[in-house]
């Protein structure tokens, strides 16, 4: 029955207008895309009778930078290599969201959006910078036009214009690292695993690489870093895991690690002072 003082058509029209208004209000709200998560669950690695990693669980979300730290012999590198796919765990599982990738080799993880930057130089020494990047682009199922556009975009983004024709063995440490990261981005990864990214580069190049890593975060790429340079790693990470004797001793923000008494005694030292980097307003 129509409401008093209104015809049936007027009631239907008013109801329709109300529904449209409510729908507009809902649709105008910002919708955040769900972030993928790369996670390990209870990883164990044994060599003979010796357990070097014991039930290590870590996770990295898209758009965050996570550090994996620890002294020599703590199981840090082994845990990192299991996450990357270079070492197979004896126990435990690795997931990319709901997809189990525990037994996936590195190339198959790359196909699913996990890039890997090794500590050792990985550029082709007798190929130019642009050919190094194009070599990766050629493996993607994209058009020639896209490959050319992507190449120019990466050359510009990583400020490689002046060295684009230089061979790999002519590059400085910082130029090489920028080229390697540009190659990683050629496959449009959701995550990048960085193994000792600050090794073998001068202090100015270290800050340059830190800025690049920060910009990767802005691209909604999840970053896992393992590096012996604790200060430079903690200065840009959102969270960090500290491994000690094969187990996670502590996890939290850099500030929480720096303030923790046990962490300072066993790893950082009491004289450690955290110096955070702010790249928010840097071009």
C-alpha cells in the first residue's frame, strides 16, 4: 500500500533514489586491494645430525620491507635461501598466499612473481646495460612495443641513461646494483628477495640503493632483505626478524629491536644507535 499522501509511483521513485544515493556513498569509499603475503611456516633444515634452522616462520606482505638478520652461523642465510628456493627444507612449508611453493625452484617462483637478487654480480659482463635488461624482457610473453617501452622506462627510472651502452664489466658497484634491480623489475614481480644488496658498494651508492628499495615499496612490492650491514638494513625496514642459533630470537620494528635488552646483548651491542632514513620527500 502507498504511504499516505503519496502515489505508488512516487513511493517507488523515492525508494529508487534512496538506493542510488546509498550505492553512490558505498562506491565512493576507497577500496584497498588485498595484499599478497609470502610466508614460511616452521622451516627446518638439517645437515647430518646438525639442525641449522629450527621452526622458522616469517612473512612478508606486499608494500613492506622486512629484514632478516642474525650473526654468522645463526641460520639467517639458510632461512633466506629456503625462502628463495635455492635450498629445500627438511620440514615446514612456504606459501604465496594460498599457493604452496615449498618445492618450486627459483625460476618457477619467478613465474609466480617472486624476484631474486643474488649477492654475487649477476649482470652479463660482456653485454651492455640495455641488453642485460632486454635479455630478461625477451623471456616475457609481451609485444615488441611493450618490451621497448618497458626498457626505456627502466633505463630512466634507475638513471642508467649515461651507462646504457656500457658493458657489465665496466660498471661501478652502484651502477651494477641498479642494473640488477632493473632486471628484476622487468618481470613485474610482487616480491623481491635481496641478498646482501649493500655489499661491495660505496657509502653514496648504499644510500642510492636504499632509496631505490624504498621506491619499490611504493610500487606495492614486498621486499625481504638479508644483509650483514645491520644499520643500513634497519634504517629502511618496516619490520625485522633476528635469528640466533637457528631460531627466531626476536621480531618487531627496528625501534623495538634496538631497544630490546636481549637483542643488544646478543647481537647489536649496547652502543648501537638506530638511525632511520626518511625518503618520503626525496625525489
